[in-house]
C-alpha cells in the first residue's frame, strides 16, 4: 500500500520558485520530483535520515527535503524543500 503525499504551502512555493528562477534546470527538477514521489510513496521510513519524532531529512537531486511520516494515516507531509546544488 502506498503513502499519500501532501505538500505544505511553503514546500510547494519553494519548489515553484526553483522552477521559475532556474528554468534551464526544469528537467533536473522534474526527475528529482519523480524520484521523491517514488521513494516517499512506497517506504518513506527509509528516506534520508531520521530526525525528532517522525521527521526525516534527505536529498533528492539538487534538493534537501524535510518530511514528516504519519504511518497510521499512510501519509507523508513534505514540510520544506531547499535547493542546495545543481548537477551539470
């Protein structure tokens, strides 16, 4: 069974800003989003490193991503997304 993914407004706005500000990298961003969705959808407890409570922080493509895993609800909340690097 998969996990539903819910984006906070801040995370969604940050992703949108990256796409708007760096349009030449939209393919890289799209690939990172697909990978993030795949990883969080099947086993979010293995994503990145654990933090306090049910929070986890990991890297996907050029992004650092902070999520909260709600196992009982089969849901992952994407709390924050930060653009940290570009790949050539």
